[in-house]
């Protein structure tokens, strides 16, 4: 479906106390990557704006956390229905400010709904165990919300990434503060309105627009108990350190340089589509995109299939735009540097344009660099664009040595028809998520999302069952009501 770009500039403010309030800082504009034209406007938040919003959230936390779980879940049920009802409208907004295709934006929202459905299941999960540990003495677990929690989300998934945390944190009884990327604030307007229509109490859900000042104010506030972050490794490390030094919980997901090991026995059709779609999907602007192809032995037939699939992509229809003009320039220059260092251009996407309606947007076609040297910029730096670097390897061992040498640890995949060889890659991969004949090995709920090494700072994962301990405290209760005739050390 063709993306419907807003024909006017949409204003979006902070959402605090159930109402929209303008930030006290300077205004900033939102440009559509499709056209390069302004589609929105917002205002930076000051520390005072943040303090007011979080104080309000803290004031309603006690009542919200004491609301029965099944009542909180009913709001989430209504939230789900509203998102599905309005999914096309929200998808167009996501695409307009982010550059995705319509189908990619819709798929991202549906992934968020999947996390929401996991949150809905919490009411039916065993919230704790209770057993008689001694005669007349019982111990039990109780899971309790921790207070005001915050999430700082990136531009590349304006709806999906916040939806990783919003449903779970709210359903568990926390009050939630969201700071979306200043590049893509418009989506937050529609998600906040959906929650308000669903009946979320005023102050329980907050949106703060802004940049560094707002992030620091959110982290520093005395009532903020936990911070989740998704973005670059550089900023993830900074957010993690600042939050942790204040004695608060932090789970910060960083960047990636994902590897795919391609073996000679791989099915050409499966890997041709799977690998191509991995590095071109979302114009390569996702932490799960394949960016390095470790080509083991004679895989020319498979690489040709990857190239054929990639060069068939129609810009503006099957592949979206790059987020900013600055990022587009960086990618063009990085491709040039790789060629200067000896890489061979199998497919050059520089200068490609979609139809004239979008010609002033920020576009780069799929690009494949062959004979890339291990350790070079193209092989080790996260470029964040539709660029695949092919590194030639003589063996699986050499390929895994290269995969292991990169600081990141988000994802790794292998394409092969041999189960034993696949298992060898799975065992040696230094990555939190591994795929076999899967180009984008994102787990489905309730399996959790998260990398290792420089792709994640903090303990646990951001979704699924492994996220529950991040958003809650476990209270242990030991009970005794009457004396027993016999005694042991506990009684």
C-alpha cells in the first residue's frame, strides 16, 4: 500500500496527567524521509517539565499498583482492540516519519500487539509459589510493581520498540514514562490517544518529548526506579552507567553487527530471499539486519540469488527511505571508503531514486560489497543501512573466528541443509539470538528479545518471561498462625 504522507504539519506535545502539554523548550520539526518535507512539530522538554510529569506519575502510582491485576488487564484488552482498529492509520504515520514501507510499519505494530497479548496472559500465570516449609509455616512469593519506570526508544521502530515495554510494565502495575526519539515523535500521539481511550488513569502513562536534557532529567529524577533504553551502543553505555550509578535498574540495548554464515549446501532460493530481505528490510535500519555475510567456500550460486532478489526491490514500495539526509551522506561515504579499501561492488545502490513524488527524500538502494576485509569499517562498524558486506572464508572455523571478534553480540544466522554444521555455528556464535535458515532471528513471544556483549548493558531481556523481574520486585512472605506440637529449627 502506498504511504499516505500527512498534508499538514502535525503538532505533538508531552502527554502528562492525561492531557497534552507543550514543552517549555525550543521547537523542533519532523521531516519525512520520503519527501524531505516537514510533517510535524514538537517542543523540547526542560528538566522542570520532566519533574512535573514524574511527580504526577508518582502521585497516582499507589492507586494504580493496588488496582487488581484483572482490572488493569481489561484496559490492555481495550488498548489492543483500539490499536487493531486504527492500525492502518498508525502505520501510515510510522512510515511517514520513519521511512518504512507501509507493510513494515504494520508488521512492527503487530509485533507490538504480540507483546501486548503476552502481557494479557499475565493474569493467568502463576504469580508466585506457596508451600508449607515447616509444620504450620508457609512461604510464598508476591510480585509487586516497583514504581515509576521509563523507556527511551529509537527512531527506527517508533511503535514496536515502545510496545515491547508499555504493555508489560503497565499491566504489572507500574507508572510509565516514555521518551520517544525526537526524529519520530508523531507515533507517540496516536499510542497515547489509544491508551487514553482504553481508559488508562490520568498520570499512569506519560510521554515526554525531547532530547538529551529530557533523558538526563528522567534518569536523575528521584522517583524514577528503572530505565529501559534501545539505541546505539555508545548511548546505551552512557544511559546504563548514569542510571546504575544512581542505584537504579537499567536495561539498555545497543547496536549490532550481525553475521550470517553461508555454507555451500544452502538452498539458493531460501537463502536468496532470506538474506536479501534481512539486509534490505527497513532499509537496513534495524538492529537485527544482516550486515556481514561470511561466505564459506563456493557459494556463488547463492550470492547471485541474493543479488537478484536485492536488485529487484522497488524503492518507495518494497523498500523504504533512510531516516535523515545526514545518515544518507554517511552511508554513501562509507560505501566509497569500502571500495577504496579494496571491496568489490556487486550491487551499488547509491543515487537510486523512487518515483518522482518521493525524489527529494533520502534514498539508497540495496548495496552489496564483496571481498570485504575482516576488521575493516564495512566488516565491523554498524553502518545502519541496506549494505551487505561479503567476507570470504575458507572454513566454518574461520567464519566463527570473525564473528567472535566483533564487540557486538545481537544476532547470528547460518544457512545450510546440514543440521550438524548448523549446530556447530549455534554453539560457537557469540550472540544472544541465533537463526538457522532465518535471516532475522527475532524470537516470538514468550521467548524474549535481547543480545549480549556490547549489544546489551544490564541483566535480563526486555520482553517475554525474562522481563518480568526487571519491572517488579519479588516479596517473600513467611506465615505462621498457631503453635505446633513438634518443633524444628524453623519453628
